[in-house]
């Protein structure tokens, strides 16, 4: 079964929280942990992944915190996924056809490649801005 890792979901939650903030406002990891219900050990790893990939900036110290490294419109769901899980690859044979035991005789590989391309394109089309807007509208509805 193709599943999104729990750490990726936590990364999306944290990023959507950051995307909902005014420019320049930093949020503490503690605030995100409490507000987005992310266990601290996972959040620390997710923050490291997101920072290493250049999606967020981290500021240490009393007035530190986290903020997006670029606009929410310029960050896709694919960017977040790959920051946490690495390259999206549904089958090894897509990247390395020579590893397939059927190799040139494989009749299914082209279908897997098409599915891979569609999945990647869909993830690239979903922006953090959209995710944050959906998250904010859900929060507004739940507070009614």
C-alpha cells in the first residue's frame, strides 16, 4: 500500500502553521508542538529535515523560532514530502530500469512511469498556500 509517512503529515502540519503567520513572525517549536499536536521527538526531526532542505529558517535563542524560508506559494507538497522522505519513487525500476529482472521485456514499466509522473505533478500543483488556507478554514469551522 502506498502511504504517506506520519513524519510527512507532521511536516505538513508544521509548515501550514508557519504559512498562516504574517511575514517575519517566528513561531517556537513548543507553540507548534502544542497547537498542531505533534510529539516533540518527531517535531525536532521534522524541523531538522525542513531546515536542511531549505524550506524553513531556524533562529536559536530567546527570541528565536521558526519561519518559512520562502513564500508559501513557492513551496509545494512535493517539496515537503521530499524534505522528509526523500525522492518520491513508487518503484525502483522507474529510476533504475536495469535493476528490473524483466528489463526490456517489461510491459508494465511504462504504466508505472505514467503513474509516477501524474503523482509527482499533482504534488507539485498543491502549494503550501493552499494547504494553509484549507487548514485555516477548517480551524474557523471547528471554532463555531
